C-alpha cells in the first residue's frame, strides 16, 4: 500500500530533538529567566547535578575506559534507568547527526524523571533530567577514554532553540516527533510531521523510529523509508514496517544494550513526556501568577500580603484541569483492534517500580487491548515533577481528582472512566499516594 503525504511547508523539526544548534539571534529575555523562576541563575539539584558532584568528589566512579556499550550500561545502572526502556530513532534530528542513520540508530532510554540519549560511536551523551525548581535541565556528558575522564556540562541556549519554543509553550520541555524519513536518515521536512503524545492516532506515529511488537492489521510509520517527491510530498509504503519482532535486517543489534525498540516503551515514553510538559507548564505558570499576585498585594498594602487574586485562582484552576486531562488519559487514542503485544522486557522492567495496593493493583498495570493502561490514572502522579508542584496547584489537582473519582465533579474530565475504574483508581491512590485524599483546606488560596 503506497501512500502520499499532503504537502506541508511549515518546516517541521524533529523526532525527540535534543540539543540541535541554532543560529545566534537577538531575542527578548525568556520569561522563565525572570522571577520567580530565574532559570539561568538557579543552581539545579536534580539527579545529574548530584551525579556531577559525586564524580568530582569521588563518591561515584565511572570508568571512562570501558567499551562504549559497557560504559552506557554502567551509566544507566548508576542512574537507575532500565536498559529495557530502549527505543531507537534513525532520523537525523540531533546535534550528533553524523553518528545517526538507519544502520546506526540513536538509542533513547528513560525513567520516570530522566531521559538519556546515546548516539552510537560518539563519546557525548545527551540527558534531560527533571529538577524540583527548574522543570527540565539539559546536560551533555562527555567521556575521554584516552584520558580516563568523564565530565558533565549543563546546556541551555542550543537546547532551547527546540526545547523552549512553540511546541513546549515557551518553557523547557520535551519534543517527540514523527516524520517522513529517507533511506539515508534525512527527514523530508516539506512533507510535514506529527507531534506525538497519547492522543496521537496510531497511524501517525513513529516515522523515523524503529518499532518492535505486534499491532495486528493497523499500520504506523515506523520501520519504513519515504521518498521525497518534487512537489514536497513524500511517497511511502507502511506495509513492510508492520508487526516487526526483530531488527537484525536493519542494523547490527549486537551494538546495543537490548535487541528491541519496544512498541510499549515508545507509547509509555510518549505519554510520560507529554505529562512532563503539562506539569512544567503548570508549575511555571502558577508560580509566576502567585508571585505577581503577592507582589501586587504588597504594592497595594493589603492586610493579607499572601492572599491570591481572583485571576490567580482562575489560573490555578485552569492549569489543574490541563494536568488532570493528561493524568487521566483524556482523549487517549484507541489501540489497534486486537491490541498490541511486545516480546521485549520493557513491561516487566516498568512494573518493577509499581506501587501495588493490598489487592495487587497498581497504576503501572498494562491493559494493551484497547488502551495502554488498565487503570487510567498516570503513574506520573508519583513522580518528582508532580510532587514538587506548588502546593496551591497540587492541592487543587488532588481535590478535583478525588471529586472526579467519587463522581461528584460537574466537569467533563474523567467522563470516559467507568464507575468501577474510578473506584479502583481511588483505592490504589488511597493506599499508595501519601496524603490522598486530602483532609486540609488551603486558607486564602483555592476554594
């Protein structure tokens, strides 16, 4: 089955783009560099910042002379990122394009709070890590095998050309794209692309990615190459990329930690990165609104300098709704008829971090028949990113979530959940999320 794209001349960017250099230009100061965020002036305390300190003081040792594959495996072990989370992208959409092609795909790994990129043959490794105050922080880890040295550098400007633009709401965030890609790994930008999260239709996903796993009669854009046409469109055939279990015919899988680019891992990463973006948006927006509200209170000499204005409270309500939409998988795209299946080890590794209740149910239980998870409340509610939200915002989210699960919310969020699923989710949260349901009211903030 051959297909043609519709023409698009918007110059779409990339698939999970990290650290793509941009030409210097004079721009206004980023809003996240202003109070109260002060991104560039704030020292990060995330996992990679701590690792950098540990490498310097010798409390953690990382052998720079290890063979490349062994070095990556050891680094992931130290960072507690499962190798089974590996996904492989062959589009040339990274700072290290010279190391990426369909015969040598770039490997991505992730945990709940960290994303790691490895371009095979390079001694530079790209990392995005979530920080309590800064949302996402971007790093480049470099090793020099000859000198036996490992160094970590915090990145910003180059990353922000893609990771703090329109696709991330002007804040540091993740970007996952599906593109039409030629046999040499070059994207056909004129043919357009898709921003991918858990709401993206199955047929629009994974252009420029390898995908292993079963998905029945449905077709996606993974594992295939496109041909650029003179009118800017792309010609492609989805069929050869369908239901691929092994990748040996594409490249030497022995170069990588695991032999898969797991379809389930891909879908989990897409959901997780979108939730991270919503959390960061809510965090930055609400912190800024509270700062402005209290600054105005002081200027006006109000009796309660910490009170919140009506506009600030409306912002908190709005951001809570946006985060809840993604926590509860609102508008999740249906899986292919018959579901999906993976022979890889990701599902088991992902389940190792589960927080089961007394009945053994957890938010990491997969369903994989018509949806990704059995209980549609995201495991990201346990993440460091969520736990570090401003109290006013997290209180509103958890209060509204409880109302939704009890069936007493008048909105439409969560209306796709059955009564029994709501009950099961609430039981899981009661036993696994400390402080839920909330028992206190925040005086002077969100009513």
